[in-house]
C-alpha cells in the first residue's frame, strides 16, 4: 500500500513491555531499518524514514503512548504532504486510543511518509505481541471518524465496556469536574437565589453543570418564587435527558414571564425539541416565555419558535416589571395604613397575646369543660 499525499493509517496492536530501542508496527519490505511506523523504548509513537539519509533516526511524538502493557490499543498516524507529489516533506500527527478517554493526541512531527510503499506489519522484536487489523485511507480522517472507528471495535478488544461504548456513541462530551472553589461558588449562587438575594437572572453559565445538577437548580428557582425570572444555563454539559426530565416539568408549571438560556449546550440533541415545543404551545402567549437553544442540536425551525421573538414576548418583561412595581407600592401603602390604625387605636385595644409558633397546638380539655358549674362555662385550654 502506497502512502499518498494525504493518508490516515489505523493499526490495532497488542502492546507488551518494550525492550528494544525501536519496535515497528508496520513497515516496508526492506530489512534492517527500512521505513516504519513504530514505538520507541521510552513509549513514544513515531516513524523512521531512511530518506533522511545517514543521519536518519526515528521522529517521535512529544507525548508518551501511555498504554498499559498487555492491552490492545488503536494507533493512528495522519500524514499531510506539503508538496504536489508525495515526498517526505510535510507533517504527521499521532494519536492513540485504549480506554474511556477515547482518542488522545500524542503530538506532531515535521516529516511524513508520503510516497512510501508499506507491505509488512508486526515485528520480530519483543514488544508487539499481536496485530488485530491494519487500515489505510488516502485522506485525513476527522477526529470524530477516528472515534467512531475506535468505538466499533473497543468492546471486542476489551478497551471499553458495553455501557461505556453506548455512552460514547451518544456523542456527548465528558464534563470536567468542578473543583472545591467552583462547587462552593455554585452553592452560594443557588442559596442566594433561593433566599431572594438574587433578583432577575440566576446566572449559572460555564459552571460545568451536568444533568444531575439540575434538580437543585430547579429547586432554588422554585424557592425564589417570582424574584428569579431568568435562568442562564448556557455553555454547560446538559443533555436532552436533563431537559426532558427536569427543565421541561419546571417550565410547564410557569405562571409568569420566564427566560431559559440553554445556549451552547452542545450535548442537547433533537429528542428534547418535542417537549419544549409542546410547553411553548400550551403556555399563555402573554407570558412571553423565551427558551434560547441556539448552539444545541435543535434544527433552525425549533430554535426560532422557542426564541419566541414576537411583540408579546418583547413586551412581557416590561409588563411584569410594571406589575411588580405596582404590587410593591400597594403592599407598602397597606402596611402604612395598618401601622396608622394600630397607632390610632393602641389605647383602646388589648395587647396581642404571645403565641409560640414552634410549640404544639393547644388542646381543649373536654372533661374539664363539662365540670364547669358556671352558666357561661369557661373555656380551658391546655398545652
């Protein structure tokens, strides 16, 4: 097989402990250091090209392969020649996949195997105990294509469990974990919202949120009642499962204007379109509810409908603000009137009786009532 100007080489190999300076994976037919892709003794993937002359030596990627001895791994070399005809001038990228991390970039070198004919795989040198498959494409395969190739055989080669492979096939990103400081900040914002200390928008964008975080987010917004009328969840790791199981039930119970920002949650696919569109259709138009799903897997039509860019949606926030201001004025006026009445009639009313809100409810002793001899029995109350 000849390596073209563009090429992608994929080799499944079973790697053991490396003892020789250079262990070829695949090579041409020339003995004693012909062209080859291989692994060095210090566990670095690269290529050896004798076209460099007497000074030729293996050109290695920066990062170590990092695979566990006695385990199958998928090795990838992507070459791009910089000349019109296949030559050694260009660049080669090296990648490897052997576990739940899937494709891992090892580095790039400033040479390429274009123009070489490869015809042998494996090595008599100790270090490679098996070659599962060899595949060559006359183009550069994208990262996603390489990931799909890995997932195709990963369970068979015991690199992944079936559950791990199924999760990766959903094409979801792996969310980075929050550190202690980030978790404390998230908790602070949720508590501030729940206690009414945040007015308007609860901003949780870029907080590394996943589906399992949504129940406490929804709980905080519900506890805030109407002091929070917008929730910014953009640029997180929420999926369609989180939208369907947590956000959709919350949205369908809205009683006023609300804006939900899911912008740039790349893992939300079209399975969540239906529930959100149904909710938008059932909510009163005067609420002006807005759901921003730009940058998700939704199609353009669904994104436009959920953005709800009509006049009523535009007017809703202002209407809500005016109504809340009017309500606040009326409550203040009512409280002032009550204080005036209390001051006016203070000398003609009995003092308020103390009441322990945290104690048990009073119990009426019926037997003692029955024993009262007065014509107007006295009500006896005991705790």
